[in-house]
C-alpha cells in the first residue's frame, strides 16, 4: 500500500487505522497550529498534545513534532504561564555547630505592618548550637543596619563567630559586610 495519495491536486497521507490526513505546506501548517492552539476551542496545549489534536483534526506534515514544539516555545502566553522546569532538589545537609555562638544564621522578616517609628522589618539572628535568638526591629533592610546589628548584638556580646549563614540577599551580600567580616 502506498503511504501517500493525490486527490484533486491535494496530497493526503494514508494509514491503516485512521482516515486520510491532509498534508499541509508550512504556511498552512502555521495557520492550523494557531487555530488549534489559540483558536475558539484552543487550550494552549503543549507540543505532543498539540500534535495529537492536529492529527485528530485530519492534518499532517513531515516536521509536525518539531514545528509544534517550536510554536509552543514562541507562544507568549504559554511561556508566561508555563510550569517552571526545576532541577530536582539536592539532599539537605545539616549544619552542626560544635560549641555555642560559633555559627549564626541571619535573615530579615518583613515587611510587616508599620507600627511604632516606622519599623517594618525584623533582623533575626539564631545561634545554631543553643538556638538562642537575637532580634531587632528596623525601618529598612540595609547593609549599615546589618553591620550595626552584628557589632552590637553578636560580636560585642558573644565574640566573633566562626561562620555567619545568610540567604545572600542584598543587605548581607555586599562589600560593606565583607569588609566588616574581614576586619573581625
């Protein structure tokens, strides 16, 4: 049996289980993909799903899989609302401290509803050994505030820590804090 047949100057692909499917030129294929993907009943289907819908509508062309994937990748709505491709999470490694006040974790909480003196943020430090907490309300999360907090609440009270762990947000990961840690 021949795979293709010409009817009224139109090329069709023949298969055992399905009716004839019309072979399209690239321009026609783009129109069909747009209609099936974005049209009246379009669901912004992904590549393989889009191909199956097009085939069920009775259309075919040689690069249908590659073209459908490319079409979906260029669709602004699909890119905006698509699921993020994430790498699998790595194994968690516990951070153990051998003695009190050697390893501190710092982070900001906020913004909070403004109350007294426009404090919107809370800078929190937790000792990894004792779970002791030091906290201070602040108006803004700045490197200057972090430096002052480290000096007044950590270094002056408990000594210089061996390690400070942060989320590397801007108030923590900057030259001012690196210089402060380098001095102590």
